[in-house]
């Protein structure tokens, strides 16, 4: 076997984890009858059969790298808020993005965690992105929330809406009146922003709310204060 056999074996393992077709690409430097190639294929196969537990771990690592690439490719879009839909340090060294839905109980549960992080971390910026996935009430609340964000009152509406509970017609109207959201945005403006948010969510495989993006990590669900704090620290360490 050639002196680069470790590299070739690594490529073969990656190829098998990515699918059979990738094996051929990973090992294309050797012809089908090449003894080195045949030996590598046997080593890779035997290793995976003897250690099948590495496959889920390797797939998870691969998925993490793919998500990181998706985030990096669209970072400006993720981290640029709509109007005033942000809080914290405008020039913070870490940006925490939350995709949320006003009908989402887990989003309501996560709200105190985000508020605590903002109070404790003077270099953190939080950006909220509307992702109304739970029905007409979610969509109606998102429309008013975007109007509030455009006039500079996002945080007031955000907190009031979650305090009132589910986005019923009555609760949305009450939140709107309390905050003083003057008028609705044009339908094309709302549609464009929501479509952009859904595209950004799909790019990172978000299947629900809340979904958090920080650094090159994507965290789905009400992961809690500690997990968010650790992700922020990791993003800050990476610069």
C-alpha cells in the first residue's frame, strides 16, 4: 500500500458515510483493479462493520459542517433585523438569531432565557425573525409584529403579545392597542419578509420554533439558558 494510505482510508470512510457513489470519487485515484484500492475498500468495510456506532456520530459531524456552511453563506441575511426586531448591543461581537412564533409555547418558555442573556452579556445582540408556522393566529400576530418593528416598537409588542398568551384575535388587538401600532404594513412587504424567513429556515433544516442560530451553530427547540450561553461563548471564542 502507498505511503498515503491513511489519507486514502479516511477518504474511503467519508465516502461510505456519504453514500456508495462517493466512494468511487474518494478513491478515484486508483483503478478498479488496483491492489491498494481493493485493500482500502476492505479496511473501510471491515472497520465500519466492527465499529458501526461511529456512523451516527460521523453523520452528525457532517450535518453540523453542512449547517455551518449554510449559515456562513447567508449570515448577513440571518443577522440583519427587520426594523427594530433586535435588542442588545448593536455592534455586539456575537449575534443570537431566534426564529419564533407567537403561538409557540416553547418560544414563550425561551423568552426569559433570552432576556437573561441580554442582561448579563453587554456584547450580545439578539435578532428575532418571524416564522409563523402554527396557523392563522400566528400569521396575524406576525403581521402586526412586523408593523411594530417597522415603527420602532418591536420589543414592546413582543413582550406584550407573549404576556397576553396565545395569539387570539382579541389578544392581538389588545397588544396592538397597548403598544400603539398605528397601521398595517402593505401585504407585499409582509409577504416578502416572511418568505425570506422561511427560506432562511429551510436552509438550516429548521423544522419548528424556536430555532436559534449563533456563530456556526443551529439549536432547535427550547434548549435552555445554559445551552444558549455555551453556544454564545463558543461563537465568541471562534471570533
